[in-house]
C-alpha cells in the first residue's frame, strides 16, 4: 500500500522536473538565439556603416594582378608551343613518308615546312597578345603613378605589329627548324640526296 500511495507523488515530481528542465532549455535557447541574432545584426551594421570603401588604386592593383597572370599564361603557352612543334615535326614527316610508299619525296619536306609554319603562326599570335597585355598594364601603371606624390616613370614597352610579332628574337627557333628542312628539299631537287631504292 505504501508503494501504491507513493507512486503518484513520485510520478508527479518526475513530471514537474521534466517540465522545468524543458522550460529552462527553451528559455536558454531563446536567449541564445536572440543573442546570436543581435551579434549578426551588429556585425552587418558595422560592415555597412564602418567598413572602408574600395579605392580606385586598389581596383587598379587588382587589374594589374589579373593582367600579369594573363601575361604569364600567354608566355607559358608560347613556350609550350615551341616544345610541341619540336615534338611533332619528325613524326609528321615520318607519317607522310609512310603514305608515300616509304619513299623520300617533296611531300615530306612540304609537310615539315607546313607544320613549322602552323606552329610559328600560333606562337606569333600568342606573342602579339602578350605584348598587348603588357601595354595595357603600362596604361594602368601610369594611372596609378598619377596619384602618387613622388614622380615615377613606368617602364615602356614598344608596341608590336602583327608582322613584328611573327619576326622577332623569340621566333628564331622556327627559323632554325625550317632551315634544315629547306636545305634538305634543295638537296633533293638537285639530286644530291635521293630516296633509297627498294629491292624486291
């Protein structure tokens, strides 16, 4: 009987305790949520009202960084084109010789010169846009220099025409590759070198 009499009060005590814990947790969550919202609101107000504005000099600096990255990528592509040309010329001439019944003929020399010319043209286009990017960077440098208290003379890069881009110091590589092919073609025309006869 005592166990039966005390069962009700104990259950009521546990139920009240659970309700109290739930209420305390809800209040703590509400307080914490409101505090977090106040922190976010204060941060947004601070960013909106007290943050520093972006200056024109900072924008120009970011533009120079982007142009510099693009210039480096164009320079790397020109170097990769030269390596690819040196790798492709010999297999191209060999492939043409295979389709010519494995005999040396004008097609082999024409294929070699055309391959060199295509890579030369691609490299010249990359070089031209690389110099154009540098000229744009100079204009941004001059604009930034005009805001400085000190006198500063930015470096000047000569403007390059498409013809100058195709014939400059960095394009000597293709000339050196084309000379042996051209000389071999001339010797073939003069019959100094001939295709070996196939003995059946």
